[in-house]
C-alpha cells in the first residue's frame, strides 16, 4: 500500500530540526547533564509572581486562552509606549518568524541573513520554498551594511538580523541599526530579532517608530524573563503588518497559563532587574573560568558568553563533546570562522562551580 504523497517541496526538505535538545542527548547518553548551559535558557527562572499567576491559572486551563491576547498586548503597549494595535503575540519568536516568512516569502523569493546566524529563520524560509542569501560576519559581528547591500543586489523580500546576536553575543548600537533601516531597499522588510535586548547596554535599541512598515521587531519572555518553556513572544511593528498576522496565525496558540505568567512577569520589573544583575555577574564568572583555561571570552550583551577556543571547528566540537562527557551541556556556532568557539549560558554559583571543575578535565580529554 502506497502512503499519501507529500508535496514536492516537503519531500525535498530534511526531516531534522535546527537544534538537538539536551533531553535528546541525555536519552542517548543515559545520563542527565549536571550543568545545563547550552540552550541560552535563564537558569535564574521567572518572577515568583509569574509562577504564582501560572499556578492560579491552572484551574482555568479547561478554557482556551484569549485569542486576542488582549490584556498582555495592552500591558506591553503601556510598557513600551506604543499602541496595542502595534503588537502581535505568538508562541515565541520561532512561531512569529514562521508566520512572518509565510506572509512575506513566496517560492523562489530571496531573503538575506548572516552565515551562521540563528538557523530557525532559515528553516522557515526553506519550508515555503524561499532562497536564503548569506553574508559573513565581520570581526564576530553581524554586518548590517553588508546585509543591506546583498538585499539590494538580490532584490530580497526580507532581512533577518539579531541584535544582540546569537551565537556570538555581540551587538550594535541604536545608531547603526537606524542607519541600516534608513538604507533598506524598496519592498524589503527588516526583521529585527531583539530576544536578548533586556540584557544589552543602554543605547542598543533604537526608539520605536511604529508607523514604519519596513521594520518588525521581535521580543520574547524566554530569555531575561525566564519563561522559555511557556513559549510566548511578541512583535512590534506598523499596524498594517501586525494585522496581517491574523490572516494565518494560530489564534489559540498562546495558552491561558502562558498569558497569565507573561502578564505577571512584565509587571515585576524589580525581579527582572535582579536577574539582570545575576546574569552580568555570571558572564564575568564565565569569562574568568575561560581565561583561566586558555580560552578567550568575547564581549557579550546576552545571557551567554562565547569563548574562543583558538583553533577551528573540529577543536571546538571536540571540546563540546568532552564537556558533555563531564555532564556539562554547551553548544557552539555552526559556521566558520565563528565555529572556533563554544557558547556557555549564564548560571548560578552551583553551575559555575561545576563548570570550573569540569572544563580543565574536558580540555585534557579533547
């Protein structure tokens, strides 16, 4: 019996995911990681007020979440000084990226990103038959001018830029981003992924210009707010673009518990400030541990630190495997020359002590 046939496009796609989760690795190894430092999760967790709000919402989980995300959108609007009509909420930035690509990219259309940047964007582009044009990093920074130049050369529909950047942790100031927006070609939208923006220095994020349809800025509760497992993010942009998401989004995708948690987390800016202090301290500790073992920490505006291993991808890959053997989960950039590095998420004292103890053994093992 012949199974139903997939579309030609679906048949051409690999049946893989951009990231192999730590749980998958733990099942393969038959052991759990003692220091889970590879997924850029916020080990300091969400606000206690968010936890309590989610606990209370459990009793109402028999109901669907509000498909308009009304309360959260209005709270976010007040927080950022924009209109609720300029905000769309979704199941994390990943889902918002998928919907944006579906809205903007037809088969054969070109998009532009950086070689080695966040791979889930490319995953969504491939799923709709788009073509990805890549430009290299410049001195471990994404290159806004080169991204714009490539977009002009190939008549791109969309540019993807993360600021601060994953996987390198580098960032550009608001002036650089504003100049990039001013230089965008006609009929090209900039998707500005600001997942780590709360952890960046003042002056990194440009002011919101919500009547500019050429820019869509994406943010999340997964990183600084410590709610990665809740899958809740949002985008800020011109009302016309935000409204377009209603054409195809999963209207009940953000559950009632996640909405309640995000609303409470946003209201607890005191907790957020405390977490940001802990992240800053942990970044310094990761740099100290790296330097003590001959690795070079790169400056970071995120909740992770990228360590230069001083070799090539093979050397970094061997160290990732050796750390896994020591029950430490870390990741590394995918593309050369950034793949000479490993990437370690911020953690508490226990995780940092475990890393400091395991890294010298892993280096000897690798």
